[in-house]
C-alpha cells in the first residue's frame, strides 16, 4: 500500500552536476546542481534550476551562459563541497582542486576533470518560486578523450564512474540492465 505525502519533488535519481559560470577568470564560479535535464533535442536544449540567493545566480543572470559539467565518483567530494560552500566566501577552484578550462563557445569555463562539459546559452529565465529555471540552448559539448573508445569512436561513459543525487545522497551508477529498445528486440 502506498502512503500519501504532501506535494514534493521526488523525481530521483538526478545527475549531480557542477555548473560553471562567469565571463572572466576573476568572475568564474561553480555551483552544484541536481535540478537539471534535457528539454529538447532539435535544437539541443537543457535547463538548470537555481535559487536566487545562490552566489552564482547574479553571474548567471548577467552573463546568460553556463557550462554543465558531469561529475564522477572521483569528483564526489568536490561536487558536494561546491554545493554546501558559497563562492562569496571561498575560491571554489582553489578549495576543490578542480581545474578551469576556458570555454570554446561560451565565456564560462569547463572543468578539466569532468568527462563531459556542455556549453549553454540562456534563452530565457522562468522565475518559478524557490528556484528560477534557466532554459538554455546547447552550443557545444566537450568530451574527455579518456572515455572515447579509439576503435569505435564511441563515448563510453559507463567507465567514467558518473554519479547521481538521490534524496540527500550521492550514488555511483551501477551496471547496465539493457540498452534502448532491448525489450522489443528479437532474440537470436
């Protein structure tokens, strides 16, 4: 039997990402975001939801660009730290030991240690209540060559150790249970 709870956001797990923003190295900052996702494939679009009181919020609003950096088990401590400490009080790059890399399509940096960095330009901001949703077009994707199979050219993120966030905890992704369309494929 299911219990009835008050309305809440129980759509878990979510990707735990580090969003980087800022137009110059002096302004570059990062924040941990779990409220992110794909919203369109053509054109490629995604979103992040951010509380207005976050130190990065006015930077995002001013620059209208950001980079979504996927995170790994090796980056879990830095991912958590960047989410509980403010860029107003700390240099998050120095404190986490992560390496900023200048953007190719946007002014915001990517994170060298991230397996995938998604460069985005904000199309509009939806103020929704506790959070504002930054709806953005994807301008470019940067993939770490460590996760590209040289024989096939295929990106193999399964080996990268991606992490998710679920109801207050970080988790590493587990083994695949099937590929897209596996339920309808004819067996040999």
